[in-house]
């Protein structure tokens, strides 16, 4: 289990301050919602916490280690990141996405992906909550491709 922390995180791009002095700690378990209006910096914060973007100042730490000092393979082993708009150059099914995440989880039961796929296929409430979180899913038994739609940048 890993903990992720941001210390005095600031991100500036093209003269604009997108994140200003954010500090937070995320423990190894639980859920966190990042909410705010369009342009508030939510995606920038998540991209910076995942190591996709580099902060202008401050640090992101994974289990106490500076994220910038970790090899990309080590970072990818510990942090999964799926952006709000995702247009892969290949077709990915929901099961494929689950398997990609499961491949790096060392303590995951062998049948976890099958159970998650089954729950997603059979439980309309799960699908409804998924759509509510901002993802549009086209998922049918024989054509289970997934498309993600998020905010379009102007």
C-alpha cells in the first residue's frame, strides 16, 4: 500500500498560476473527490500527482520518496492514471482496462478482473454511477469497447 502527498505544490503555465501552494496527503485506502468549476485546476492537479506534469515548485511524494526521482517504470507500477479524455490508437474493452490495472497490483485476487467485469455487465446501478462520474460507456456483451468523454478544451 502506498501513500501520496503533495507539499506546497504550485503549477504555472504561460504566465498563469494553475495550482497555488496545494498540500495534501492521500493514504493507502479510501476515496477522494476533486470538485470545482471548469478551469479550476482539477485535471492539472491529478496529472501532477500522477507525475504526468511537473510542478513549478513543491514536491509530490510517494511513500516519502520524491516522485520526480523515481524511474518512470517504478512510478507506473504504483500510480495508475486515466485522463478524462482518452483516445487510444487501439480498441480497448472494459476488461482490457481492468487487466491493465490488475497487472500491476501485487495483492489482487486472481478472479478480481472477472468479478469486476461481471458486476459491470450485470448491475445497472454500477453503470449508472460510472456514467455519473463523467465517463460515457458503450458496453455490450460482444462489443465491449469503452469511450471516455470529458471536458473539451477550448
